[in-house]
C-alpha cells in the first residue's frame, strides 16, 4: 500500500464512521483531470478531499478544481497524514452527524 493509499484509507474510515456518502471519481477516458480523490455528500454538504503525503502539493489542475468547488460553495480540502483530523472535525462541526 502506497503512503497516499494509507491516507485515503484513513479518510474512508472516517467517512464510514459517520455514514457519509462518498466515491472515488474516474479520471481517465471520459473523466475530468484534476478532480479530487474523494467526492462526498455529508448531510447535504458537498465535500471534496484531495489526499497527499509528505510535502506533496496539489497540481495546478487539482488547484483549479478545488477552487471551482469552493466557488460553487462546496468544501474542498487537501489532506495528508498530518491534518487528516480536519476531515472528522469538518463532519462534526457541519451538522449533527451520527456517530
């Protein structure tokens, strides 16, 4: 398992804990480049999560997509092993989610 896969798994574990709808979008062929790794809907709130490891940063295409999501009033975050707790904090603060 790659380091980024480990981050994705931890994010998915949090999403499952709170029974959040999520999926991993296909980006090849008919997909769109730069789309975040995980797309979620939590109690009506749109959340996009881009997973990175270490000092890795989103590409220019990924930054563009994250900004488009924010411009549409969705929540877009970049998560690594150091700030993975931000996903759970968002879910807790967003609305009364099941635990």
